[in-house]
C-alpha cells in the first residue's frame, strides 16, 4: 500500500491538510510529487539502500519527501528540527546521508551545516535557496511525474532521543522488496486494531520527525485515508481541529491529555469532539485519573499501546481492557513479554523487573554494536530499558525507566508514581521527579515543578512546596514522595511529550561533584 495505489479512484481526494494554514495536497499531487523526487534522487546517483536525511518543520510537502524516498528505495532519517547544528551534523554524518533536504525555516542552521557534512552530494531547500542548496521546488518540477521502473520500497532509520549521550539510529530489519508488495505493521494495525479505512480522517498534533507520528501518518496515507497535520500542538487548537475537521482517528501523548483537561470547562465545552472514533496514546504511561476523565468525557474510544522506535514488539489495550486493568499499558499482540531480574533470570508474575520483548521484529543500532548487544538477552529477547511487571492476565504495567529508579536507603523507588500523583494537582502544569544525592541514604526524592502560577516570593514557594508534598503523601507512602520541591517556568520536554529528565537530574549530581 502506498499513495499511488489510491490515485485511480481518489486522485482529487485530500491526502494531507495543514490544520493551521489549510494548505492541501491531494493523493494525485502527493503521488506525482513523490515520483518526481524519486526520479531526482536517481538522477543524482542515489541507489536503493542509500541514505537521505531531512530536517524541517511540519511542512505541507513533508510526506511528498518521505514517499519520494520510499519510491526510490532509500533509507530516510527525519531529524528533529530542534537539534543544535552540532547535533544535526552528527546525525547527517552518522546515517551516511548522500542527500539532505531542509526548508527556509532552518536556513540559518542549514548554512552552518554545509562545511560539517562533506559527504552530502545533493542539498535541497524548500521555500527559498541559499548558497550550497538547490531549490527543492525547481529541482523536483524539472523531473517527470511517471514512476521509476522496477521500484523497490524504502524505509525509515530514525534516531533515539539521545537523552544520555549521542542519539543512535534504529534500523529495522530491512530487505529491498518491490514497492507494490510493500506492507507495514503500522498500516495493518491502523486497519485491524483501529478500524481505519479510506473514509477515515486522521489528526496528527505532534512533530512529524518523531517515530510514532511519522509512521502513523505514513500508515494513514498508505491506507488511503486523509491526514490532517497540526503545525504545532496547542490544547485549545487541538479541540478546535476536532470540531472543524471532524477526524475519526488521532494519536496523542499523555501530556496532551493533561493540557486539554486543564483548559477551563467553558473552553472545552465550546467544541464538538463527537466525530472521534479512536484516540491512540503512547510514549509514556498515562496517569490513571487522567485516563479515567478522558474516557468519561470522550467515551470508550481511547486506545493505548507500548512500543519503541525499535519496533521489536507491540503491547496494546482498548478502553474496556484498561478499565478492567487500570494502569496497564496493555497485553502483547505480536510478541511475548518477559520480566527478568538483574541476573537475567525470568521472574514470576507480579514481580518488578526489566521488560524484554521476545518473538517480535529485529533491529540494530546503527554504528553501535555495543548498544545493540546491551539491548539483547542471552535468549535473544530485546529491551527498551523499561521496568515493569505482568499481572495474572498477562497485562503489562510499567513502573519507570530503569535508569530513573531511585535507591534510597536500599529501597527501590520509581518516580513515575509521584509524578502521576502530582500531575493531578490543580497548581501543577508539569512535573519531574528524580533522585538527588543524600549523604545518609545515597539518594533522596526530588521534584521540579512547572506551576500554574509561579510563586511571587520565597515564602509563597515554601508554602506551595509544602502543600504539594502533603498532597503527594495523602496518596502515596512517605518514602515515595519528594522531600523537596523546586519551581521552574518550564521543564525541558520534547514536543512529542518525552521529558528530558536526565538534564534536570544531572544538574544536581554535578553540583554535588558526584556521579550517579
């Protein structure tokens, strides 16, 4: 499945609509643009299996670029538009990109990148041109719109978030196959699990370079459904898009639910959300009260899955399954889940340990055999680094990332529990809980909070911190609750919802001149 397979019946149907500007690309236009780009790649000497990198905002021609790579059999890396020049040049060089595509939005950084990426042979820029870059529009328009002969399908190689050290490219098990035979697990999941078909409309509020939004949007277009893309997420703008575009499907992260629920009641009541048949969330476990409120408001249309960029397995649950197993991230669909202790031994249901996937797809970390090996169990299973447990019905519960577990006086503490509680306090917009040095206990629990209103002075900050600590203690045992709280205007959170907790945690350990 690919956009061109829908052109005969739906050439004039909207394929991509930008929610803010209304810019629209039909399936006929998307397919023709992708064909022209694939021919440009081939004319430049790129062959199936070569690499392309791109870095741009949520742009109306984003998917024309991705499908152009797919049609040419290329491996494409969509890089975060928030990377520094040093980080971006590392990704472009590490993935071995022979071509690089960007936009006017990134022009200043693109100029800096030229000298640092000497192996790039083709540089294209949308919306303008600068020294070292050709006009994307002119270069593509000069190519014929007919498909390449004997097409093979490309694939993505996306990079981990790199919160600890340099990010790593994740290359799924990949074999060149005819484009007409191309199938993806995401497109199949959208149809089988989530009921998507050519009549569906999918709303995407997240940055397109991130694995889940990119793959779900590509899957939507492969199915032949219409894709609505928000340029940026805003809680009220998301509700407005639900009201205006009447989407049937959408994917969010839990922090988006939190932002939406914290809108004033009168704001939420202004918008009709009844078109939604399926809202999928992932990226992090959702606090139980948040998910309960969303199901009460929108009905049993909330679906959840747990998976990674690595694509090594999928765990899933719908609203009914979750309501009977509150807090779960689901039960395995295309894999088995194994929970193991620090010695690698599988442990019984109900006990907490490292989460491993067995029987799923294979992957490797590009140019990092050591990290690939570290992700593997002697039995061949693979892990994303999370900790959790299985219940008697084989439903998985995540307790936290292994790297964020706090050990205080010999007690294992998972900060996610306190985060989930504090998130629900009306004065909390965002929160990070982690371990900081303690001379007696090794570590103690710390919280950094983005409040609804920044305290006016130190006395107000002390009062609010005390209120939040007591609120947490009313829900959890004292040892799991923060002993101190600090306030900040904003927390370092990726637009996809992932919290860069390591950046906060490192501040306190470095200040104490200690390593974790």
